[in-house]
């Protein structure tokens, strides 16, 4: 029997939206087990993306009441973050067009489905490259600029994304603008969602090393903004190598120093991480066009430094360590040069 969240096709919603068809959930998206996705359309023919909260799996948990409480709190937290971003006009993050509830007939006490509606994207950045080819240089640099702007906007309002990865960067306007999506695991200063106490809030495949070694910094900025800085640098690696920084570090570490095998403290692991990091930077440099090597290797070396206390631009570490302002400018300048044909192509 279909759950209430799986029975929305054909329904008319508030705001003139009609649910057209279901969309297969992205296995890489946060919270996918507790949501159902749809394509919706309004009276003007505009298509959008709907995410509906699905309580049904929670009912099979060992403690259904607790699981229902947790996913409801997580939904409300994400909705409130999206409202904040919308109210503050953050134009480089994906905000909800509308949100609401709909009652499903003959569905019992859990027949009320909460949902969020988002602008329909062209896809995420992974879909902009052929499997056998590299990303276009200009697209990659402009996407990195847009991502840096999005993070900077969030940080100014006390929000850290914590789960920045390729599947959470969506492309709009015929592939000309990228925006950060999915705030299901974000941190909001002064707020305490269910995932607040998780050591690794986002996808561990992309997580910075300190979190994988179970190091929890008491300083909110170092723990949260330092994580975002690392993830931005990791995206700069992904666009040119097709893989993030964390799996590359894993490849360069001796097995006994890998986080899941390590018996010491994070600080004791830093020298081994630094050695692996230098080898990754060499691999990264070799994959870059000659005209980008110096700038991009410097950016990644600053943003992805294994020791979070050393991350960020050297000139801002004392006053505003994790400020992304300089990186916004750098990516913008490189993107403009690439768009004018003044940089070597990745595919050349």
C-alpha cells in the first residue's frame, strides 16, 4: 500500500500547483529515505520540484514516536532555514518557492503531508560533464564563483551548509548559474536541530579530516565554517579531477593512518595528513591547465589544509579566518578570463 507521501500525483495544491508525476529520489541527497519527490506545474505552465515528507518509514523504526519527532524537527529546521534565506534574498542558494500541507483521504492519522516546492533546476553539476571528458573550464570556474558567493551569503547570516558536494550544487538558467541546495544537514548558529550533535553532519565521503577523526572543535566558526571552507576547496578539486579531496587523501594515506584505523588523536594524525595532502596537491597540479596551476593550487592548499586552524587566506586568518571574500574575487576573475578565451581549456 502506498504511503500518503506517495499518493500526491494528480493532486491540486495551494498556490495553484498541480502534482504532475513522481521523480526518483537522488540517492546522494540528504534525507532521501524520508521524502518523496515530484514534478509540479502551476497555472502558468511553470514547472517546479516538490519534496514531500514521508512518515511511513519512521513507523517501522524501533521507536516510531521518536523517529517521527526527529524527522519532523528536521523538516521544520530545513523549512525555517529556507525561509531565512528567502527573506534575506540569498540569490546563490536554492530556496523554497512555497511550502504547505495537504491531507490525503482515507490515510488515517498520518494522512497530512508536508511539502516544499523549489525552482526546477537543469540538473546538478555532475550532469554537465560527459563521463569520458573533463568539465569545461569556464563553466567550472563560474560554478566555483557561484558556490563561493552562496557560502559567503550563508555565513554572513550564521548558517553553515556542512554538506557541500556535487549533487548539492544545482545548475539554472541554461547552465549559466549554479546554486547551493539541500539544507537538511546545515548548522544555524544558536539553533539545535536533531543532527546538531553529529560529528559528521553531512556526507562522510566529502567530510573534512578532523571530523572523520572524531575531533569536535568547541569553536563554532572553526567547526562549521572551517568545514565549509574545506568543502569549497574540495569542489575546486572535483571540477578538475572528478573526485573530491577526502577520497584523494584516503588514497595517499598509509592504511595505519586512515581515520577508521587510527588509534591516536587528530592532532597526532596531522603530520601524516599533511604529507598525504602535499602528494594530492601534486596530482591536482598535474591535472590543471598551465594557466591555472598557480592560482588553483594555492586556493586549494589554503581551503583544504588538514589542520582547520590553518585554513583560509593568510591575510584574513587573524581578523576573519574563514572569510571567503578573496576566493569569491579570485574565482570571478578566473571565470571572466576563461569566458573571454584567455585561459587554456581543460579539454584541449
